[in-house]
C-alpha cells in the first residue's frame, strides 16, 4: 500500500515543490492550503504523515500540530522551519513534532526524514497492534515480540497452556522465562488459582526443602508453627521451579518422587500431603549437558522435559529491540514528571548493535536509566549506560545548552550525516553490496544510492561477503 502524505502550505509553489519530490519517492500526496483545510481533510481520510509549513496566515504549523496531537490522530508530523531559526526548531520538537526540516528542503534529506518518521510511526503502530492482539488472543502478561521464533512460542503457549503437562523452559538469564511461565498459567483452566514461583538457586538444600514442602512445628530450631510450603501454596495452580538446573542430587530425588506420585511429607512430618500442581521448570543451563556430566538425574530430566520451550536470546531476535525499547519507555514514563517519549536514531542504533548478554532485563534497565538521565523528551546516545555508549566522536561537543542551540543546524546536519551513513552501511550489508536492491529497498534511484556511497566513502565491494553485520569503516578498524 502506498503511504499517504498531507502537505500543508499556503504557498502553491511550495506545495508543488514537495509534491514533485515526494511522488517519485513512492508516496501519494495531497495538498492543503491552510491548517483548517488540513484538519478537514484529516477528518475525511487517514494520512500516514503531515508535512506542514510553520508560518501560515490563519493557523500556524504549531497550532495545527497541537490540534493533531489533541485529536490523537495517529500520524507523524514534520514541520518546515526557516533556515537557521533554531528557536522555531526547538519549539516544534517540544510541541510534539516528529521532526523538523529547514527550508529550502534538500530533496534527499526530505525523503530520508519522511522515511525515518514513517518507520518510527510504524513501530508505534506495531506496538499498539501487538498489545491489542495479545490482549485479545491470550489476555495474559504482556510479552512483547514480533520475532517469528517468539511467535512460535506464543502458539505453543496457546496450545499447551490448557494441558496439565509439565513444561521445561530454557533460555539465558533475562529472556523472559518467568513471563512465559505466567503466560502458560494464564492460558490454563488453573488461571484463577495461584501461580507460585521459587528460585531454587538462591537457597541451600535444607532451606529449599522446607520452602518447597513446608515444615511441621518443631522440625528445626525456630520452627514454632507448622508452615505450608510452595507446593501446598500452589495447590490447584502452577508452580514455577526457576533455576532447576542448580538443585543438588538429594533434592532432585525428592522432586522426582513428587512428580511421580503427587505426594510428599513436610519437613519433620510423617503425614503424606497430596497436591494437584502443574509444574513449570526453568533454567539457563543446558540440562542435557548437566545430565551427560552426571550432575542432573536423567529420570528427572525426562519427567520435566515433556514439553520444551526454548526462548532465544535477544541478540538472535534484534527485530524485537525497538519494540521492547519503546514498550519500556512508555511503561516507565508514567512515573516521571516529564515524559521521555522518543529514542534518537543514533541511540536506537546503539541499542540494535549491542549484544545484550543480560537480554530483555538488561534492555529494560538500560531504558529506565537512560530515561532518568535524558535531558528533554528524547533519549540520546550519551544517556545510555556506559556499555552501550557510542564512540566519543559522535557526541555533540559542548554541553552548554545555548551553545548547542546555536549549533543546532550544524549538529543536526552532522547527526543526519552519521545516521545516513549508517543507514547506507546497513543497506549495503543487508544486500551484500547490490546497489539495485539497495535502491529498491530505500525507494531512491540507483544514481542517488551511488552518489550517497561516494559521499560517505563506502565501497560496495567491501560488503559483498558481509552477512547482516556492518563492517567497521577502514579508519575505525585500524584504530
Ligand atoms: N518479551 C518481553 N516483553 C516484555 N517484557 C519482557 C519480555 N521478556 C522479558 N521481559 C521483562 O524482562 C524482565 C526479565 O524477564 P524474566 O524475569 O521473565 O526473565 P527470566 O528469563 O525468567 O530471567 P532469570 O533467568 O534471570 O530469572 C522482566 O521484567 C520481564 O517483564
């Protein structure tokens, strides 16, 4: 589907100019001669983007922007400002514009910003759609993902959730194992009964035993009353045994017995207690290796490994990074006085390139901390934790706000240059140096792509063997 853009300008010449650039770029363009005219058209049909002039006689671009945001039209807005007017540029961003562009517009720059804004908007729409779908389909805890591997897991949850079978969840730390366990519980008929979780790795053997099975009065010093364990607490519901790969052999034997018979005794007691509990076990370890090494009982492994869910690490589903980042940004903004609403392209690039050894938890923490450090409504690369910080040369020098204000056009151009260069590096990498395919993907002509490669000193032959990763620029590799 071609994307629809509404151009708003009181000068016919400017409207025509924008149309001439945007239509060959693959967009459908409608033009309005005033803010009022624009709002009327938006009532009648949906647009993907509005590009508006700032200064217009009846209603200014800022007023139009404020109407668009008040009426909650799901549309990106780019404002055209006069060259060198940094105050206007800042005002428009503060008022909620997605971007601004100084006049006269450079066609390539305009197309680049339009695509970037549309991509960002699409991300927000995807997130909304995912949320609605998750709510409708599963109505369980919010697991944000659009990766095919995770979607297979969603299907699995839907199918095996209602069964009583034991489930083994494998995945690195922070990949969302507990979320999946909760989702399984929510998808079962046990959903109105308790979901109980216990991290088996943090307790020593005897504490773990009494936590799991409870104890009788006087079972050990300090046991003044009978206490039910997690198995009893989870009766009728689901028990998540987290880090199951860390439990000692004696405890493995006791667990096996409960799984076989559904019966156990409290510590210090002789009475048999019978419970109806669905077991979900999780671990970051490769349990087969533990079995092979003699550290984990083979029979217990088979008991647990009835249905198996393997959650991929975040670095193997990088397409989830922007969605998750926006999700955490939105959920963290509720507690802050000034909402941080956006992640600058360069910061998003750093997020996309990081390997995330702590997976989604690390990403959540990074976004929360970056939002706390952000100066305005945008997370910039320098707000990210140290492990993600970009090379110092990318940062705008001069921390003084007035200095930055003065240099905003230059800094913006610089930043756009960096982003554009990275964009073309990624394109080349994705299409292994094939200019025709890069052109098709970006919507630019082959000639424009070739010019960009020359501008940024990119050699397409360097990318012929690249496989999805951006090779370092020659000077960076030497550094
Ligand atoms: N797909 C996801 N969508 C939204 N939030 C997620 C997702 N995956 C993980 N999270 C969040 O990341 C954090 C870590 O998730 P969780 O505790 O489920 O991971 P885990 O694999 O059980 O970690 P560990 O092995 O360290 O116990 C939680 O705050 C969780 O809500």
